[in-house]
C-alpha cells in the first residue's frame, strides 16, 4: 500500500468493504491520505486539509481516476451515487469521463468565462489586470452571447460582439476578441468544441488603423535642466531623490519606489533587483554611477537604512506612482515619468556608439527572439557601468546658456 493511503476497516485493498466511510468521518477527516469507501471511491485529504472525492475506475481496459468534487460541496451519499453510476456506465462499455465532459460543456459562455477567469487569476501580475479581463466581457460580451452554450457560440456571434466597437474602440475590441479567444481555447482543450471562432473572423472585420501610443518623453538635452528645477523645488527630499534615482538608472517607477536597502551593495556599486519586481521576472543587476551613490547616501540619512529606500507618508508603505507623476507636472513638464527611459534610450542612440544590446540590457528589456535569447547569456554589466556613468555625466552638464548667474 502506498504511503499515506488508508483504508477503513480492512487490511488490503482487495478486501475493502462497501460503504466503509461515514458522514461523520468525512466531516472530520484531517490527516492527509486516501480513505476508501466502495466502487473505487475514496476521500483524499491533502496536506493543506482540503478534502475531495476521487474514484478509481477501469474505462475500456484503462485504469484512471475521476474527480467527483470537493467534500465540502458533495456529500458522501452524492459521491457514492456518482461512483455507482460511473461504474455501471464503464461496465456497459461507456466512458464516464466523456460523459462528464459533455455535461460540463453545457456551461454557458458566461459560466465558462468566469471559470477561465478564476483559473487564470493567480497568474496575473496585479488585481487590476484580473478585474479588466472579466469586466470587459461583462460590458461587451455577456449581454450578447453570455447565455449561449459555450459549444454553440459561432463566428457570427463573435462578430456581433466585436463589430459595433471594432473601429470606434479598436484597442478595447482587440482585447475583447483576445479574451473571447482565451475562453474558447479552454473549451477546445476540454474537447467541448473543435474550433476557436475568435480566430476565424479576421476577414469579416474591417482593417483598423495602426495607432501606437507612446509615453511622453523629455528630449535628452533637456533632462539636465529638469534636474536643476527638481532640486530647486519645494517637494519632499525623498520624492526628489527617488525621481533622480529613477532618471539616473533609467528605471521603471515601481522598481525605484519599491526598492529596499537590502538590494544595494554600495561598496561594489551594484543594485540587484529581485525577479519578483521585474517586468521580465528575472533578477537584474544595475551598475551605480558616482552620482547615483551620492543620491543613495543622501537617502540613507533620511531613515534607518533598512526597509524601503523611499517610504511614503503612510507607515510601511512606499511612495505612490502618482506622487512622482504629480511632481513632474507641478514643475511644468508635460511628460510621463516612464518617458525618462525614452530620454535615456534616445541619448544612447544619438550621442553614443553603444551597441543596441547594451542599451536594451540597461533598460532591462528581454530578447524577444527565442532563438537569439537562447544564446544571449551576457548582461553586458561592465559595458553598462561605463554607459550609466556617461549618462549621469550628461544629465549633470547643464549648457552654459541655461545657467542663471544669481549675482
């Protein structure tokens, strides 16, 4: 008998008696293991304490297991009834698994979409993305095809959803189509339908104009002037230092606002960002220029030198993204905080002979070509150190005509 596999009242699997379990035992079982009843039915208790029904059964000569649901939702009597029906069907040459799939295929599109949303929810990076997935379907899709069986949705149905918004709201329409497709792929994978109607309507929809939204960026030759304005502003010291660090390291807002002192090795002048906080989900090293080390030294004087480098006004909370954005606008610059990465990239392209791979690594961009990525093992750290030092020097060298003599 396998480890953790228990029987009730019998010493060997072949001699297990029918109806060995009781409703009281099912309610209170907590020790991890498998507790057998009859007709191959057993209660499986996971290490987390979760309890579920499973049936071992031979279908057309092949031994398999069928999940019958959580013990909190399916009673012992209901599990026994399902197990008995499955066994009768299998002995008659039928396939209980296929019958289960057919029954589940009776889900409406809305029911299937909510099930898919629940499955994918843990993989989304934030709650906003998870909420957007279901909210767009609720707004544009459910009113038209939500009550249709997922196996009955046609390309004409998908077309009816997308056509009214395809040209008026192109970006939203593309996302709705992609999300309908995700639900349909799930239905195909479960054997409930053979096609994905969201993938076969391209020719029926008019061509959308290609529009690419860019973050507003400051020309690289104006960044030094911006920093002069920043340092002379009445903003909080921590906010000003955080924004300068963001510019010096060409970082994303969240990478700076959520930075912790444990990530910095000031002696080696290296900032190691954990994979959890990186867009590419890979650890990333950032070389720190001399001016960046000065900024961090000033920031360290403001606190205890542990925890968040730039804590917000609320205890234990970081600066908000809006704080940095509002400061930029208050200084009179109609640009996005993220746009400073563009300033750095454009400067690198136009004022240096830095290879593209190096500047892309400085921005923590990943190689999109899979074949190329397989061979791209270097992070160009030493080359990036020289590049970031040059960038720091550039944004400190304010042109003479912009310097005001206060005397």
